[in-house]
């Protein structure tokens, strides 16, 4: 796997901040490496290992009007991220080594934060034929996924798992049983019944989670479950982990904070796949994140043009942005009210996702590459359309007041934000 | 009240006031000057006979100027977005825009991009509030009051904006509602709207009013029910399934021989044509409510 960003000189700097637990330290970084950590200073800002986002749509190639490698990694830097993984459902799809090499070359020119690219499991994401996974892996694919759609065929999924022995890469799975999700737009339940929107039932996700866990167990290969949304999925994952299945999972900030109740407003910025579900689902996701059954927070940052998201709810595309609001949203809604310890949140946004994809864990220790984020936990700010580095503004938090902001981000030894 | 998007926008007082205005306007001959000099646009992205014609007529009867735009034959055919169509119409400064659209949430776009009062004449499977208001109007006329009223809504509730609006409206007046239909066409969680749901057609027995929903052929293709024949056999409303005195309603257009037997549709207990007639008065009342500044019944109407 290869993570790349713009070439350039590493920075030397001195950073002062408070660690979780209130100890103030001063960190010296020389040419990108932490050389000294001293117990001194009086800063109120929190210093933590920078974040890792395993699920980002950079929309490049094909929809550079919505996001580019430059704008997406700038958004990541502003959100406190030191590494991100991009999804292959672009146009063309990242299903061949030349496309992947082209993206890696572009990232070396444009990316302000190290970025890795996942490649498709099936050619054109059509679900019929495997991509040349060995070649893609050699070319630097970070992992394999058909994200945006499920791998419909259990047989093809099994072959992909078997082929993992060759690539050594993980499969990241968008779990959706398409004959159950159908043309569903929102969680099937009382809110869908009230609004008349087609329902996408929880079992439309959890049935596929169960299938993929069973296949992973049978083939003894690791899998990563993306953007879990349903209580039943978390239960299935927990049971499988207890049986020894090597499965990791991620959850998005929007699924941790909002429920389908919010969809009553018919705001297209609350439309995403999988949909926001019921309060019991949200609680199960939060419990899973707290206990570690779900080890990673992922934004599923999915930029869409203003034109497309200005359509009526039913006609608007699925997806919301998240890179620039994830920490503040979760800090405000989970940490401040006491639902999630701050150190757990920081772990699930940094080391958790890094481990799930075998990326180096950002660490605050002498000798480590500097991947640091400085956070102001007091500042309140309002999410506005004008405030994004992303090219798109389809945030589920527009107009909302959040607490906590990213003051500075150091990624791979360089100051990339602040 | 600025817009009428959903029955959820109303409280009982609003509903009673609109129906009271409708009663005062019902049967008046000639035009009232209430909205003279005002301009009402009806914008229909889906075919409609009774709704579009009754809104148009309602606006004229209140002396408003009207223009009717249908999606076919307009710039919509040329790929114009809803936003741009609304911005264009808004440039003429209409007092109200009445919209029917296949997509849930479309009326909210009209609110966002114009200053007009917006009336939802049906958005996808979401809401059709003026239909529910006219249905309640007809029920009050037929039963005298909503007190103790039991309405059975029969058929494809899942895909019906009419059913959704009606369930909410009947909830406002505290009527008892039972949904009856194939299990696949009763939305999961629908009891949360304050009604009962069953697939047993026998449940019709205790209802005062049977409200029959239109059964659409395309539902067969998605295998919601095995066949129209099977639907009709189990849930079709025939004289044999009714007891004397039960009133029959249907939002139209009806599929004779599918969801409703011709003998039922044409029986003296059928209120279907009453519903059509009430549509005009109720839509006049809605425009009056939204556009007449003092929102009181015009004196000329009271005199009449």
C-alpha cells in the first residue's frame, strides 16, 4: 500500500499543548520527526495524534467540480487529518493499474495530506468480474472496495476474499442487500411511513453484514465493514468478533449524532446511504464505538454539487460531506454531554482507523514522524457554506453551532493547516 | 399560516376554520372579489384532472388571475431544473404557487426560491393536503360530526399520499382510523401515525366510512401483491363486504372492478361525486386562508 502527498521539505517547529489528562507539554519537531517532548508550557489547547479517515470520496477523476485531490486534502488538513483513504467509485473507476498510477502521480503533485487510494473489487463496480487485484496491489492500492454498491454475488465476494491471500490487502465492504434496500431513501420505520419516502430497512444492511461475516469466517480472511448504520449489524459484528472472525468496522459522525427524525425537514443534506436510522440504532453504534467493537470513525465524506443537492429530497443524490466537521460534531454531541470519553474519541479517529488498514499509527513519542493535531476545545463556531475548503458544501451540519476547532494540523512532518 | 405543504402544518383550529370558510363559499354563484388583482400559478409536473382544474377554477372564482403550467410542453421538457422554473415564475410575483410534483420535498424548493404562498397539490407519495381537507368536509356533511367517527382506509397505503394526509387529518379531529390492505402495502411503523393496521378485510365491519384507495397496476410489477385478480378477490370493495349505511369514498380516478365494484361506486351510499364537488369550495377556502389578509369569511359570502 502507498500513501502519497506533495513532495517538499519537512518542517521544524515547536508545539505547545495540553495532553488528555491535563499535562502541558512542549514538543520539538526537527525535519518532520518528534525529537523532544518536555513537560512545560501553559497552553490550553489540546495536543493529540492527528486523525486518519479511511473513507473519503475525492471525486477525482470525473467530478472535479465537486472535489479534487487538492481541495479534498485541504479539507482533510483543516479537519485535523494526517492521512485519508479515497474511494474508487470515480469516473473512470479505479479498477486498473494505469488509473491508480495516474491518481498517485497527481497526489504527489497536489495532495497536502498523505492519501491512499482504494481500488475496485469488481471491474467497473459491475459486480461480475474481479479486477486485476494483484497488479493493483503492486501498483499501491490501499485496499479493495466496491463502495457505493455492494458486491451482490456471494460467489464473487468469496473469490475476492480468497484472492486476498495474493494481494495481502483487506476488503472494505459496503453492506447492502439490493433486493431489500430497493429504491429505499430513508430508514424503514415510522418516519418513512409518515413521509411516504421509500424505506430502506435495517435488514437491508444487516443481512449483507451477516453474509460477509460468514464468508470471511469461512475463508479466514479479514474484512472491514464500512459505515455501519443498524443495531443488528453491530450485534452481528460483535458476535462474529467473539467467534474470532477478523472483522473491523467504521461508523460515521452523522450516524452517531442524528436519527431519521431529522429527515422530517426533507433537507437533501440529510440524505445518505446507508440512511440515518432510529434512536436505538444510534445508541447501538455509540455503544459499539465506545466498547471498540467498532474501532474507527470514518466520515464517508461525499461531496455533491450544489445543483444536485438543491433538488427535492427524493431526487437528490445520496451523500454528505464531513472532513471539516467530524471532530467538532462528535466533540459537541458526544464528548461534551458525557456520552463518550474524549480519549476514546481521539483513539477512534486516529489509531483505530490506522490499525484497521495497517497504516502507521500517529504517535506522540520521540522518534515518530510528526502527525499531530492541536485542538481548541472552548471555541464555538457556526458551520456555514462559505467556511469549507472542500469544493462542495453539502454538510448535514449547515447552520449548526459546534464546540471545538482544529487550530493546527501537522501531517507527515509538515504543517498542513494553521 | 403562510403555506400548506402538509396536514402536519395545521392544528385543529386551522382545519375547522378552513372548512368553515369552505361551507360559507360552497354553492355561491358568480365570482367573489376577494383576490382581485392577485395572481395564482398552478404548476403540474404530473397529470391531473380534478385537482388542477379545481385549483384553477377556485382561483378564478376568487377573481385572481391564473396561469396553468404543465411539465409537458414547458421548459421542463428542455431540462430546466425545478429551481430555475421557480425562479422564472417568481419573477412575475405570483401571490400563490400551487404545485404537484412526483418528488417528495418539491414544494419546499418552491418556498425556498419564491416569495409566494405555496400550496402542495401532491408531492410524490408524501402529502396531498387539500384532498384530505375536502374529504373531511364531505365526512362532516355526511355524518354531521367527527365525534365517534370510524373510517377504514382500504388498499395501497404504502404508495398513497392521499392516505398519509387523511390519516393525519382524521387524527386532528380524533376520528378512529383503521388501515386495511395487503401486508406488503401497509408501511412498517404506520401505527405511529395514530391508527390501526390490519390485512383482514373483516375489519371493515365496524367502520362508518370506507375510504377506498386507488390500486395501481405498476405495483403488481414490483410484486407487492401476486396479481390484480388476487387483490380484488381479497380486498376489493363489493356490496357483499359492506353493511347497509356504510358510506363509500374514493379520491379518484377509480378502477372499476379492481379496488371497487361498480355497484358500490354508483350506489346511493357513495360520496365520490360529493368529494369532487367539495374540491372547489375547499380549494377556494385554502386560497382564501393563505392569501386574504384578514383571513375572515368575506361578507358577500356570509350574505349569500
